[in-house]
C-alpha cells in the first residue's frame, strides 16, 4: 500500500533552452536552471546525486546511499533539496524511501551546456 502524502513529485524540468553559447537565457529559464545547479553545488548533494544516478536499476534506496560522511538527518536534508530542485523524485516503500534521477532535469542541464547542439 502506498502512502501518497510521502511521495514527492518533483517539478517537471523540460529542456528549457538552446545551448548557453548560442542564445541568451530568459529570466525564467535562468531561475529554473540556477536552482538545479545550485542544488548540485554542494559536495554532499553532488555525491548523493551521483550515487542515485549511477545505482543499478536507475533508483536507489536511501539505505544504500547514506554513507556520504554526514549524519542521517543531514542526508535527508540534502535529498530534500535535490527533490525541491527537480533533480530527484522519491517514493516510500515500506520503511525505506527510494530515489531516482529525473531524466528531464539531466536533459535540461545537458542541453544548456552542450555547445555543439
């Protein structure tokens, strides 16, 4: 049985714009992209994001990724920030929460930084 109040749906991040070298970002796009990059600018968040992104099957239980050198409440805080930025989505299954990278967020960041598109 799923508990809908514990499932976090990330905001949809759609590739927003042309590569940064080919066109100026709109104010709205710059705010959206900055939130994603800002969330990844913390070393612990970047490690957590990397652990989820590289985990077999495309998703990771918090129990498998929490060994990043900080306390469990701090891990939860960082995962929340990654969800709020639209980089991760999560789902509670029993006592554990499973995370997966939002493919549209990766596409948006990749498209922005791709100078050969």
